[in-house]
C-alpha cells in the first residue's frame, strides 16, 4: 500500500470528523439535535473533557496529561505509519493503523485548538473543581473560552438501541433502568474503535506473512573445512 493512499484515508476521516463537529457546535446548543433513524440513531450534542466515548480523566491536570499523551501518540504514529508502509506490511494492518491514527488526530485537534477558536465550550472552573457546560450556540471568536491544550472534544453520535429495566431478581441492579448503547461519540472515536476491533479480529491474517517466512538454521557437521576442500 502506498503512503499517499494512507494519507488520503487519514485526510478524509479528519475532514468528515471536523466538518461534522464544527457544524454541530456552531449551529446547535448542547442537547438533542435530531432523530436520524427513529429513536435508534440520534444526533445529540455533548462536549467532554476526557477520553474517547465521553469518559473522563481526572481534573484539569488530567486533561492536559491526556492531551499531551494524544500528541505523543500522533507523533509516534506518524513515524510508525511510515515504517510499516516502507516495510510493506499487510494492507489490512496498515489501514487499521491509519484509522487509529486519524481518530487520535481528530480528537487531538479539538483538545489543542477548540478552546482558542470558539467563544463557548465546556471548561474547567477552579472554584468548583470541575468542568462546567454552557448555554447558547458557540461561534468562532478571537477570544476563546480556554487556552491551548484545554479545548473540549465535541461528540454527537448517539445509538440508544435498547431501553429497558433489569429483572427484579438480579442482585444490586434489579429494577433499575438500563440503556444499550449509551455512549455518545464522534467520527474520530468510531475510527479508533473500528481500527482496533478489526485489528483484533483479523490479526492472524494480517501477520500470517511474517509467521510463514522461512527460518534459515545452521547445521553442524564434522566435515573439515579448509582451502584444500573442494566442492564438486
């Protein structure tokens, strides 16, 4: 697989991810946006300060650490993608690596720059030691709601496929409501997940070439080796 094809995959994912995020953020307040397929697939705008799928990672310091980790992962990923392309790894493995890389880069863009280019966004309030949301619709601004590395990630894809109640006989959770699938995520999160899951499912096929490479072994003999020995 050629490097330009890998770059094309990454650029397409970044463009789709960022266009959808910017459109949602500049046109809607946080909360429900639209039902795409009934109530099973919705656009629901939220922002999060932490990891993929809306998971949190500590306070403001945790967010900076997470952003720097993403940055380091993208820098390493840039080198690694070039390496596996040069060494002609399995095309499926390269595509999975490109998907994971694109997803990490997509969310890194939010964390690094959104706090500087939008006037509103979820941000850390030291008085309550927690992140707080905002009201209204955000817009591009020269005076951002936060600073470099402090932007919040935009999520909007919501698939509440099943809403029900746990049976009463179950210990601890009996009678409580549950929802599957509850996380709200974005294109970048989906790209990472598809890459990781596909890699795990097809890893034997992706690495078959390297397991089947012949191994050259050394055979020991008692034959004397010298300049006088001729091989016919």
